[in-house]
């Protein structure tokens, strides 16, 4: 009887391990698929007006701090779940976000006020900025080092701590 129980436990453990490997493989496959078209190394030119009215030109952005370039949308439930982390990061790092196909400046200002968000936003009404970066779905985050090179990119939900760690590492890359 004990031998039978031990064999069943061993088979169950093996089954769970195989299921976890399968799940991880599917997850990684989806990750690779969603990130396949994202730009890498040198980002495309980006010159736009923020919701605040200030001009932003990525080629003129020079500082010793990394930059988080974050694509999102007001209609995206995952983005909404992630927005508090982006807000928190914006207090410690430079965050420039691009609101893809989320309406005009007036709509976005209302959204930011209603959600009590203060991070910098560029309105990408028609999705052309996102297309230049290879973004087909949101959220997508690019982390640039102090030389303006993309050192990390992530499609889909990312924890605040995960982004914070990548921003910290970008200082040394």
C-alpha cells in the first residue's frame, strides 16, 4: 500500500512539473510573439507636445538618468491596473508616456485628472507613434539608458518593482 501511495505521489509530482513546463513554454512563446516587432537599440525619432504644453524631443533628452517610455491606452484594462506603478515611478525617474488611440488632449487631460495621475503624456490619437516603435498592443515599456539606447523592452503587464529594477540597471548599461 505505501509503495502504491509513493508511486502515485511521484507520478503526481511529475505531472505537475510537466504542466508547469508546458505553461511556462506557452507564456514564453506568447511573450516572444508580442515583442517580435518592437524596436531595439536606437529608438525612432520622437518629438511631440506633452499634455502639459511642454515640448519633448527624445533626441535632445540628455541626462544621467534612464528614461521610461511607456505606451498605454485609457481603454486598456491591463494599463489601468498598471497605472499606479507608472505614477509611482514618475516621482523617481523620468517617465514619458504615449496614450495610444485614447482620444485628444482634452479627453486625456480629463482622464488624467479623474485618475489623479501626473506623469507626462503624449497623445497618439491615430497610433502612428506606436506603429513607429512596433507597438501593436498595450501596455509596452521601453527603458532607455543615459545615452538614449533602448536597453529593455517589455510588452504586457510589468510590476512596478520589475520596471524599477530595470530602470536602476539601465544606469549601468
